[in-house]
C-alpha cells in the first residue's frame, strides 16, 4: 500500500516567503558595511584587441580612490570558467569581446568611482573581430583561443541511418534557426566582499553556485578553499545567467588589496552586456518515417556560436545532441554538432541548455510529419513516444518513471475541454 | 551644488533630510533611509521594482529626483505591516505562492495596494491593467493576479463586517 | 483578419549534468525539542529548492514542516551542492537530504525501539510521533524520544551525499548513460493571429508535466506558469541584437528588450503527472527547465495552424507574420499551390 504523505505534495508556504513579502529579505545590493567601498569594472569598447597601454595613474591619484587594479595585481590564477578555464578576471593577453574587464576600481563613493573610471584610458592594437560562424572557420581567420576557433565538435550515431532512409515512405527536411536571448532576471548581478571577524575572505553574492564561486575566488587569490567563504545572498532570479562568475572575483580582489569591504552592483546594461546569453543555433534536420507515422531515421546537424568564452558551451552542445531526437524512439540516428568561438557576447547556460533550441526542430519535424500524413499531432507522438523499455540513441534503456504518454493524453483531454 | 532640505512623511513618520537636489528618490530611500525593500532593476522606469506609494499613487522612484519628494507622503513595503501583522495583500502573496525570487515583490505589492486604495473592488481587467507596469520574470504573473483577487475579496469581507478600510 | 490556431509541443529533459559526476550533499541534526536543522549547498534562486528540501526532511524525519529550519548556500556551513542548474537539485540534493535524514533516523529508531519494545524497522515516524506499525497504542512523541536520546547520550545527526548514476559518453558515438532519469512534458496551446498587424495573442495553454512526484504543488505550478510566459517571450517578443561593428549588445535594457508583461499572459492550465519508480526522493524529478520548453514549439505550431504557413526561424515577430501572410497571398495570386 502506498504511504500517505503528510508533508510532500502539499502547497506549503515557502520557507523564505515571509521575509520576501515583508521586504526584509537581503539581496546582495542591500548589504552595507562600515568603511565600505564601491567597486566597478573598466571594460573594453572593442571586441578583439591587445592592450597596448592602460593609463591608470590619473584614476589612482584621485582623492577617495582606494584601488585601481589590473591583471598584475592578481596574486593567484587569472582564469576562470565552470568547465574550461578560459576567461580572465582581468584581461592579460588580449581582449576577446566588447566589455571584457581591463581594470577594477574601488572608491569611497559612487560619485568618486564614476569620476575615476572616466580618467582611465586605453590604447588598443585591434585585431579583426569574428562575428559569424562561417568566418570563424575560415583558414585565414584570426584565432581567438589556442590553436583553433572550433570550440567543440560532437558526433552521435546509432543504427544504420543511410540504409534506414532508403526504406522510409516519407522524408521531411528543414533548416531551423533560433536566436540569441537574455535571461533578464529582474535583479542585476551584485555582490559584496569583506574580511569577516576571523579574517576570512567572504563574498556575499547573487549566484546559482556559491561553492563554485568559492573555488574560483580562492584560486584567483592563491588561497586554500577553506580560507574563502561565499554566501549566496537572496538571488533575484537567475535562469542560468548567474552560473558564471560575475562580480565575485572582482570584489574579492579589491577587498584583498584594500582590506576593506567592497560592494559591486551592476547596472542593468552592464549585467545584460556581460552575462552569458542563450546559444543561437542553426539546426538542419532530416526525418524519415513510414506512411503510418513510425519514425525510422533522423539526421541532425547543429551549428552554434558560443561567443568569446566557453562558459557552459560544452554542457549545451552535449545536452542538445542527446536531446535532438525529442522524446521519441528512433532506431537510426546520426547527429553532428559544431560550436565555434567568436568575438560575440558569450553564450552559456540559459534555462534548458540547448534543449529549447532542439525542441523547435524536433517538434517542427513532428508537426510537419503529422500534417504530411494527415495524422493527429498527439497521435503521432503517442505512436513514437518513449516508454518503459525504450532504447535511447545513447543505448540507454529506460527502466522507470516515464510518464510521457500520460502527459500527451492528459494535455489532449484538458485541451478538448478548455480550448475552443 | 548645494544640498536642499526635504520634509516628507515616510511610512507614517515625519522626516527631514538634507540632500543634493539631483539625488534620485530610490537612493534617498535605500541609502539615506535604509529602506532596502525598494529595489532597483532597470534604472529607467521600465520594470517597476523601485515602486513606492507616493501621495497615494504607485510611482517608480528610479527616475524621480529628491526635490520632487519634498512635502510628499511615501509608503514603502516596510510601512505596510502594522504592529507585526501582515497587510492582507502581503498575506495573500504569501499564501498564493505569488513570490518566487521575490525581487519584484515589493513593487508588486505596493502597486496593488495603491490600486486598491483608489478602487476597493477592481475588476480582473482593472487589476491587470493597474499592475502592468511591474515586470516579473519568474512567476508568469498568474499567482500574482490570484493573490490580488483574493485580497480584494478579503478586504470586501472586512468592510462588510465594518472593519478597517484599505488605506 | 483574426485567425485562430492550435499547436502541440512535447519535450524530454535529462535531470542533472550530462554523463558527468555531479554530486550534492546535506547535513541534518534533530534537536532536543524535536525541531531540526538542515544544511545543504543548493542555491535557492526563487524556484523554491529550500522549501522543497524542508518538506523532504520533514517527511523523512516524521516531523511537521514548520519544525525544519534550513540553511543553504553558505560555504562555511553547508556542504557543496553543485550548481542550481540542469533541473538537478530536487533529484540530487533531495536524495542527499533523505540520506542524511535516514542516518539521523537510524539513531532515533534504535532509541525509540528500545523504549517501545519493538524492532526499529517496525516504527513509523510522522507528525511528530513515533508509532509501531499497525499498533497505534505503542507510540511516543518526538518530545519523549528526544528526552530518551538525551538520557542515552546519543545524537540524531546525519550527513549524506548523492551522485546520480551516469556513465561517461563514448567520444566516438556518444553512447552511454547520460542521465539517471528524464522529465517529460506536453503543451497544447491556442493562439489568435491578426493577419494585418501580425500580432499573436496566446489565448490558452494546457501544459502537462511528468514530475515523477510532486513535492510542492503550488511551486510546481509556479514553475510551469513562469515557464509558459518566458516561452511566449522566446517565440514572440525577445531577441538580443548584436552590433556587427563592435560586437556589443544593442538592446541591453528593458525598454529595448521587451519581456512579457502581465497583459500578455494567457489562461494557463498546469497539469501534474506522476510516474513511478524514479530514483529521486519519493520519485520526484525536476521541472525548472522543462517548464519552459514545450510551449515554444507549441506556439510555433499554433501559428502555423492558424495561417497554414511553415515557420522554421525564430523569433516570430509581427513583421515576420505580416511578411509570411503577404508571401502566401502572392503565391496564391500566382497560382502556386502551397
Ligand atoms: S528600477 Fe525603477 S522602474 Fe526599474
Ligand atoms: S518573483 Fe522573481 S521577478 Fe517576480
């Protein structure tokens, strides 16, 4: 007999709900400490360049400015990234996108801070910027990282795709494209760093992953992990956009040098400019089926631009590949994906990691197929749906908890009731 | 630039402060009066996170200068709960699950409050139009609408029982 | 002219990181008065993982929800929870919480069994009481239990971590076990398209999600509603524009990057489907990302149905609708069959 649950399944009031309706919840920008400094980043206004000279002296000389730092001031490692450590805290070798961080400033007031930033100048040696997938792959294109602009290539294969297509009654071919999107969480990124009473470097930040942040701050400052404490402030929405390092390392570096609390609050446009975006994708798809709507084969090619840094690109490419068939059993599948680096804004994690993009394709194909053979779109899905015992393109057998057909049936039932 | 003296009634208390005339009201409230329930999301009057009740209207404070606040009456979310008791709207937001990240919540509740102070029994359409200046990226707004509708009902019952009015 | 159409979209979503270890951990202590402290790394970003974990711990320990105090996302206090991403926290931190609670409960059950004169396995913990299965008279309150614990000099503490069972994917063909479990969903929606202005009004949305087991119904509905509206923005309203001169974002602010307001919201009917046997806590899976996905192809399909035109390029802005309608009319005038 199934046990009756006493707590789960119930709509309990949220543990942090009361403070949120009272307005007492502290988000990162709500923290203030005695002697606190205000910090901000000086950013590049070109997408691809080396820095010939950075003029920091005037800003440093300004009254009320407590630190103006560039990469020379980093005591530890100047690279972060959740999967591939390719993004600098402050640019050392070259600028790879508009808005790359060149210097950080801490000052006694936001007004002085603004004045100091206006005093910083930079001379660039510009490099041809790469803005398209195609250009990134050309032989004479400048290289953004390492030795190639190919970020990652993936190949997935099961069954015998070419043979299977020969036997299909119907083949549907399309090219889909999806665009670059922004999370637009309502709270712009923010954080504050300080040394706590035990002398521990502490960062309170709006984040989706405080333990990762801790490791990156420690590595930047050359400290053991347990000498850094990161506390997640109440976080005003994220959707994947607060998985990368935002202000954590910059704040911590300024506190490291000034020994004072430093708060950084990004403006809306700074936040949108430099946080990761959804990967735009081009997806070519060829789907083969029998006359009665059974899927036989699928071939998919995915191309995407991960922008200037890897961020969660490797997670997006892998997930997009695994999910590209949709929730259907297709015995013969071949998929290829290529992601490139460009000097565009960084693409990364955004609610779904590439699955919304491939869903536009696999569902577009299913709907086109249903129309072509004159079958109800729910029916054709049921016919091909994953169920217990289904074998995925990766060879995995589904053993439990596969409620797909029930979602189709329940949605159809409810739609019949409420849609016109 | 010289500082000017501003007098205002803030959450029921008369306050006087000297500020630069170009200080934004959002900074006046958050920095000078430490009322951090007032949030900043866009700084261009688009998101509604910085909404307060200003002379009875829901107003965004990120594009408003301190001078405009002189002789005004301002209510922030800190001023809504009375003697530790939640305002009906606060209770309804909590009970309906209208709060996810909570960053839009202060502005949402205050916009609804200002709306109900003017019109104690708004229609569904009036609620929607009245709240359309406040963005929420988390909830899809459904539970926010439900919370406001519930609050309207509860206020109505209270009024019928001769209880307190909304303002 | 206004034309209506309906569309279907489905999706699947592997829970957790793809083919990689991605563990999370939790600590628990049941205190002398029968309340509990629960600590875990998982960041709550508004979706409600903190609440879900409190509910899971309360259920597992057999105490009421209000008695659990949670602390999360503080690296000095809480163990690593990994990223709040990949819709993974309910499954992974959730299982870690259950493991921690089981460990604490082991000690509690020994002491309770000795007191009640039965076997630890025979005990049922719920609603702040410990009762022998099938015999309501053999029972004790948590309060008494904690007093017994004190006398015995024992502590109800637990630590647990969980890592989903996956394998590294083969570099040649990506075979392997990428995820331990998958969420599924289907969305059906109805739209009205104004063929002159190109405006698309999403009228009604039915969205059915296989969540394994619901932990908090209101929160799951909230995820689905939020996802539906974000999906509307995805298809119909939002696009980041990048300058081809300097690679900067041309519309980084809300006045230029328009997200849905409350006036855009359709009638939304969330449906929760439960499916058995999954590896998650009480069978629960993730819904955070699934909530967004199926509405996207469903809206595209509904527009196609309304206009009898194919759309393979997103976003679909009013100008794209107007252009498509015009093209279709021209084709018809020229005798091209669609
Ligand atoms: S911060 Fe004032 S409206 Fe957005
Ligand atoms: S609850 Fe997050 S923005 Fe509204």
